[in-house]
């Protein structure tokens, strides 16, 4: 009975083209990202030679049309977005910035998040220091500021005081600092104590001494209106919740401090009437109008 050669009944995958390999009809190879099928047996003829191979599929374009992310994204922190013509790279912004959309038909960008209440500075005291100064954070962005002091402990049983700071230097002028303090509490509880301090070289933040016991911390909430206004007297408004020298002295109250001379100021300094601050957290916030 006669023999009939039917040839291959399916394609034969041969992998990446090798010039030393003998290829026969229906062998399939990969070359430069495209695939080719052998139509005439041979050795050493490139798949691009149409006498011996026929192309089955074609490789895509490697990045020349902006669709290849490995060429679009070049640096750690890059993100990719679609601009008017194709994929585009947005390089990393600066620390603290957020990604902002600019609406339909516009590209995204990095920007600073705007808020009506923003933390501007933080100082954490973990070891004894003579004073804490927050300076250089007032600006035209905010008219009013709030300073929060928490977990405050002194090295000895002393009063807390403050001074205005102008460009890095505390103002120690005598006769201009005025303090009016009211306290509710005391050793027996329910007592009201008020004092006025005039003509000092510092604000008296409280007319009671703070505790030096690490178990009994104190806190202050201080409003600072218009510190850069040169036409008004510098002023602080304080609410305080205080432990004095032991657990029997729990105090709450408020006070107003005024520097009796029009003066802009750039910061505040805090210290004890003696000794040092051994612990405390100082947080300064800006409040927009």
C-alpha cells in the first residue's frame, strides 16, 4: 500500500531562533519579540527571510509611543498619569505635600494642603532644660495662634513664666509685663485666688507653683492674637489645669497677660522662676481667619 506523507499535523514550538539549528516546515520560533513559522527547511537563515519563514505575530513598540512604564517612570517616588497625549510622569513632590487634582482637562500636581487649623511646631522636653522657646512660626498666613502645653513638670516647685521673643531674643524689659491670674481650687478645694503682677520682666503664667512630682502633670491652653501687629499690645489668654506640689493642690483657672507697649513679636519663651523644665510637650497651631 502506498505511503502518503501528511507532514506535521500541528505547529512545533522551537523557542528562540538559533542560527545553528536546522528548521523544518511548521517549526515556530521567536525572534526579536515576534514569532515566525518555517515554510522551507534550512539552517542559518534569519526568520526575517521570507523565503524560509513567514511572520505569525509582531512585537509591540517598546516605549517610543509613551506606553512603556519602565521608560516613563524613571525615579523612586514617580507616579504616572494621562496627559493630553499619553502617559506622563509626575516626579515626587517635597515632603508633606499632597497630590492635588486641577479638574477635568488639567494635569494633577503636588501642593500643600490648606487648612484652617495647622500644627506649625512641636517641642517635646524629655530631659531638664532651662527654657523652651518657640520662635519664627508666626506669619501673615494666620492672625491667631493656639499654644497647647501638656504633661508639664518642673525640676523644683516653682512658678511658670513666659516672655515675648523678637527674632530669636527674649524681651526682658522691666515695667511692661502685666499679668492677671484667677485660680479656682487650692489645698481645701473651692477656693478662689486672684493676683495681678505688674511691672515685671516676664509674664506670670500662674500665681501658684507647679509640681515637681512626675505623677502630677500640668497643662496650659494659650491663645495668641495678632502677634505680628505692631499697633497693638502683645497679649496672651490662658486656661490652665494644674497640679501644684502634691495631689492636694488641684487648680484650674485662667489668666490674661499683656505687654504694655505696642510691639510685634515672633515667638514665646517659657521657663521657671528658678530651676528648669524637666518634662513637657509644646504644640503651636495656626488658626486662619
